[in-house]
């Protein structure tokens, strides 16, 4: 989507501090971190939110979670961490490109 900020980050058109990328997803540091480690994991494909997810997206969603877990380990969140997916206006979502927040304190 041409007017989506996270699509632009995934395409490299606007800068972000990347933590990981592959053919399906990109992870980067939140611009306004709410924890010492605050990462966002997004699909490269524009999916606005969980409200738009279909059954066929299950492998992609699983991959996003596996990447989130790997990045949490790599960033020292060995005692645990929070993951959060805000969904829709009523769910507090502000950027309408699906993303998993990973928040924690390195040990
Ligand atoms: P939401 O409420 O939609 O789940 O959270 C969106 C998150 O994206 C917020 O934590 C916000 O700080 C982050 N964010 C918004 N714009 C940008 C940006 O341009 N770059 C980065 N790295 N994070 C952003
Ligand atoms: Zn997008």
C-alpha cells in the first residue's frame, strides 16, 4: 500500500533500525520504545490487521511468532517478555499494517 508507513519501511523507502528481515517479514525497533527492548515484527505483505486475516495466512502468522521468539532470545529477553497485537480502532491500533510488539528487559 503506497500510503502505509510500515510498507515503506519494509521496502526500505523510509529508514528504520532493522533487527531482522527475510522474504516474508521484517523486524525493526519501535521509534518510541515502551521498554528497553521494543521490536515490531511485520509481514512484508500488507495485511491491515488481524481483522483481515484468513485461514491461508496461518503459516505466515506462525512464522511471525517464531521470528518474534528468536529475536527476543537474541536481544537477551531470556527471563520472558511481552508480545502484543493491537487490532482495529477498538483494540488501540494506530498503524494499520499488522505488527507484533515484542517488549522486554534484557537479563
Ligand atoms: P499500534 O498502536 O498500531 O499497535 O502501534 C504502532 C507502533 O508503531 C507504536 O508503538 C509506534 O511507536 C510505532 N511506530 C509508528 N510509526 C513508526 C515509524 O515510523 N517507525 C518505527 N520504527 N515505529 C513506528
Ligand atoms: Zn502496509
